[in-house]
């Protein structure tokens, strides 16, 4: 009986194998505590920096989106003013869009901002600037047929405003070959109209280049 009790007591004080295993692991990595600490610090700092960059990117994107939305709203207001017979001032919105032009480069807002800028140039009769922006837009949406067709059609309308009927017809025909095409039969009707030499007078009058009277013209007119 005494022998059995001694065995039980001996069994009770035997080291825990799991504890022994953990101690061996700790002992084996003890010489590398400093390197491990540095590694953990590097990983922590890297993760923190990555989070901060992502957070900043999200904040910047949100602010950019808000600025684009404000510019869009301003464009709508000016367009409504024009439709109701007023003569809105576009220069402030042009400056805003030109600033956004740089900030949105390479972002999801770049196409919208450039297309609004194109329309603002068009509203002011600045056909050369409008054409330049359209050329850039065509290059950016070259792999998006529906948008490319729309941009190409817009270029044709600029040529029509310039009085270049042949150029407008050829550009509309080019737009009609883009598939899939959001303009459909509408393009064919436009091509027929222009091929017959019929300009859209309302379009030409609205977007024709704004010319300033030469020095002395106002006075000469008043004295006649």
C-alpha cells in the first residue's frame, strides 16, 4: 500500500509534457528575441503605414468626389439659366474644372470632368479648346465603344458648328461604325441631314465662336 502511494505521489509531481514542449520552444528562440522583436516592429509599422495611406487615399477620393459633384451641380444651374434665356457666366466653372482636370487625372472622375470641360468650352464658343479636350477623351475611352461613339459624335457636332459639313459627315460615319453603339438610328438621320447640306441653325447660333467688336466699331456704329 505504501509503495502504491509513493508511486501516485511521484506521478503527481511529473512535469507536464505540454509545458516542457513550450519551454523548449522558448529556450530555442531566446537567442533571437531581439531579431524577433525588430521583425514584429517592422511588420507593425508597415501595417500602420499601409492603413494610413489607404485612409488618406479614401479621404482624398471622398473630397475629390464632393468637388466633382459641386462642379456638376454648378454646370446644371448654368445650363438651366441658359435655357431660360439668361446669359450665364461660365468662366468661374471653367477655372474649377481646369483645376479638377489635373486632380482627377487617372481617377474614376477624369472622364466626367473632361466632358464637362468640353461642354463649357463649347458654351463659350471656344471650339479649338473643345476639340482638344475631345481628342483627349477619345484616346482615354478608346477601349469603351459606347463612350467612344458618343465622343466621336460630339466631335462631329463641333465640326458642324464650324461649318465643316463634310468633316462632320465623315466623323459621324466614323461614329456609326463603332459597335456597340448607343446612338443607333439617330446617327443615320443626322448623317442624312448633313449630307443634304442642312446645318442645324439653332446649334450653330448657340455654339458659334463669340467674337468681340473691333476697336472703334461700336463708336462707328453709333455715329452712323
